């Protein structure tokens, strides 16, 4: 049964309420059910297309993410109506630890990278910078050089967006691609309004 305008299930509501004990009980009941496949129940979506894992990721609740995914890693690939995976949604809400945990749960790096980008929204790096989550952005930059994580045209993207940087004056972002060697190099520098360079990453 789905409840309210967002058509949440009892599972969605338990996650949103941060009721970890209730979530554990529901997962246990679902996995023991003989009437429906557990993965089908665990992946039920609300009006926005979010599964319970999407909500847990957006809240940054790693324990709930662990409980929900369990043996059903296919839940990591589910997309909502905005085409966001739980991984992408964690970044949109600035949940660095949840993002890192979800990323490591993928058995295949290629699969993880595919879940880090949306054609109409850019990559998780675009999303982190736009949200002002600079620590998360630099974490993504350091992870590896796959363009699905970072995007080849970040400067074009930044040029068309108003991004609140707070005390930061500017981000200097340069990238070089070497197609023949399948190599992607990124250099980012973050400066304060005073001109002081805070950090620089390659």
C-alpha cells in the first residue's frame, strides 16, 4: 500500500523517519516472503521514482544502505524519475560518506562510473560543485581519472551556472585528454577571496 501524495510505502516512511530498527524488521520480513521476490519489494518506487535506498542515500544513513542492499546489489543501479541513482542522489545531498560507501559496493568499476553521470545533469563532480560540497568534489577528483566521474567539459558547465562558493573566490579547473592513451588529466585549484590558495589537486 502506498500513502500520501508521494505514494510512499511503509518502507519509504520508515527510512525517512530514520527508524533503523523498523527498516531491519521490514527487510527481514521481505527477504523471508514467499509471495513476492525480495528485490521487487525492495525496489518499489514512490511518486518521484525513489526507492528506499535512494532515500537512505540522500539521508547519508550508511547503516540503512547496508541493510537495504544486502545481497541485492542491483538496487544500486535503480534510477528515479530524474534519472538519479542512489549514488548520484547521495552527492546531490552532500552525503560524502554514503557516496563513498555506495561506490565501493559496486563489483565493477565500469558499472559504478555509469551510475555517476546523467546526460542532462552532468556528473557527480558537477553536482558536488554546484551544491557547494567542495570537500566531496575534491574527494571525487582524487578517486580516479574516469571522465564519467568528472566530465570533460566542466568549465563550460560552470560558465552557465551560478554557483555559491561562499569564502571561495574561484575554482581554477584545467583538464587535458589523451585519447590515444585513454588518459584523462585534471588539475583543480581553489582560492579564497583574499587570493590565498587553499589547495591544488592533479
